[in-house]
C-alpha cells in the first residue's frame, strides 16, 4: 500500500489507447511529474533479452538476472545502468517481450517497490495496467482509458509508421489483440478496471478532448 502523502493520479488501460500521450500532457497541465510504468517493463524486457533470456526462462534465472539490473526513470526517459534506452525499448519486438515477461512474478515484484518509491517526493501521474488496482489502490484519482480494438490498432500502426517501422494494419491488429489477451488474462495483476476508476472511451475523442474531460473531473470534485 502506498504511504505517500502526495497526490497520485492513476491511468490504466489497454495498449494503444493513448495512455502515454494523455498521461504526459495531463501531468504537464497539473504540474505533476509523470511515470510511464510500461517503459519500466520495456526496459526490463530489453535488459533480459540482452542477457539472453527467452520466453521459457525460469523464475530462478529471472531473479538472478534482475539482481544485476539498475533501472531509472526521469523526465520521461528510461535508463538501464545510466544508459538512456528510451528509443531502444520502443521496437515491436521489445513490446512483445515486455508483455511476455510482465506476466512473471519475479518481474512484477522487482518493479513494485521501484514504482511505489517514485511518487514519494512529488505529486505524480502514473500510467500502466495495474496502477489503480495493485500498485496504488489508495490513489487520489483513478482513470481507465479505453478505445475500440480497431482504433487502437490504427493508432499503433500510425505510431510505428511515423517511426519508420514497416508494419501492415493486419500486423498492428494482431499485436493489439495478442497483447490484450496476454495482459488481461495473466494470473498476476491482470489489466482490470478498478471499480472506483473513471472510465473514458477515447475511440472518437481527440487528445485535447480527453484531457479536458479528465481535468473537468479532477476540478469538479
Ligand atoms: O504500455 P506499454 O505498451 O508500454 O507496456 C508494455 C507492456 O508492459 C504491456 O504489454 C504490459 C506490461 N505492463 C504491465 O504489465 N503493467 C504495467 N503497469 C505497465 C505495463
């Protein structure tokens, strides 16, 4: 349980729902700092791949490897042993492995205390899959950001195209579906909407409209 005296706004939701953009802008508007926990899971995946870990790696090996990992997040950038890996973690391959390894208990336990330590000194907007349900159940405000699978695949497709990664719309759709399934059906900390989270369907909303809705809720209370 978080003992933080600072205000925490949680944003959970499936991949491609636009959480990162929304969380970053909302933090800016509120004057809060921002934590992208997906980036932490991606950095862990990159590190584990570099250490040669595959999908069938044992819990014992995971625990041993994670002992050697020094991970950091600051000003929207993620670091492994001081190396800025913010771009390196954004490939489709690391996206896949981050989803695979995030289902494993040693990985979730490793990141739990790191995530909880982050808002200790500042008001924070945190973004991920289990922020409102597991990591910060007593957060100040909670949101669940969603969009239709088609719209999320479209956003993912455009995002990758922009980065020069060659994908088809079918591949983007398959990626979104596989990650939805894995992230919401795993045993530990699956993607779930916390009953006290405000649900926002962004399928037909722009980023500004989504932020406005959130601010309305935050200020209206
Ligand atoms: O948000 P993202 O696509 O960058 O997250 C990458 C993967 O990390 C996602 O498929 C599931 C996992 N993840 C998680 O299990 N819990 C979180 N709080 C954040 C991400």
